[in-house]
C-alpha cells in the first residue's frame, strides 16, 4: 500500500525528512519535504529477503529513495538536504556519494521482476550522480517538525497494514498530517 500526495510548500531551501517503522513481519516508511511532497509506503515484508538487523536500514533507505524520487521529479536541479535519523543508513548514503557500492547486509541486488533494478541500487546511483544532494543526521524524536511527521507517517502506515486503521482513511490523513507539520515548520523558521 502506498500514498503519495502534495500539500502547500514552504518557501526556501528544500529539506526532505524520511523515516521508517518496522515490526517483525511488516515495514513502513514515510517522507515529507518542504516542497509539499509527502507520502508513505507499508507492506508485509518476507523474512527471507534480508537479515532482521538490516530490515530497518533497508526500509530507511527506501524512504529516502521514494521521497527523493518525488522531489527530484519537480525540482531536478535544486539542492536538497535529506535528513535521516538512522546513522547506519546515513553511512551508506555518504559512501554511495563517494562511489561506494556496499549494500546493507543480506540485501539482494539482482534484478527484480520485469528486469527492474532494486530500489537501493537506484538510490545508490542517485546519491553518486546527483551532486546537489546533502545527507545529514537528524536526531530522532527531538521535536523537529519534519522528522516527527515522517516518523508519524511511517507509524501510520504500519498501523494501517496491521489493520488498525482503514486504508480508506490514508488519503485524508496523510495530507492532513503533512500540512500540519509544514505549518509547524513554517512557524519554527519565523521564530
């Protein structure tokens, strides 16, 4: 399941916050950008795909990929600051910017169905060949409006895939939460 939406943007530099939520057999990721792009993805996660310790890192990196894909589509040449609260994911992003090809332990880099590249391979290429990306650490649960929104969106996705929130509510809730977080972010810039 996934929801991608766009709400009113915040003027100024582009900042993209991403986060992930993981349970033993489900994963979810969320993102929010000052461009107004927002979304979440959530699904069952087959245990055989990667080692359990890597599942969080893979999901965090997938959140970065989905968020960047949305923002780069409409702002291909603008600098983008990507805020990640997972240090292991951040290490991969910095390595990829320098031409590294290491992947999270156990991540399968073979082509997917219909010959598609795996999402982390696509992210690795984006990190290496998009010069205006800046990857920074954002301390988790420190009250930053964008990071808190990405965290909340990921948790919303996880609750939905567990069945505690109806999927039909996501198209209403995602833009509502994103708009509120961007309003908080706007106020924090004015303070």
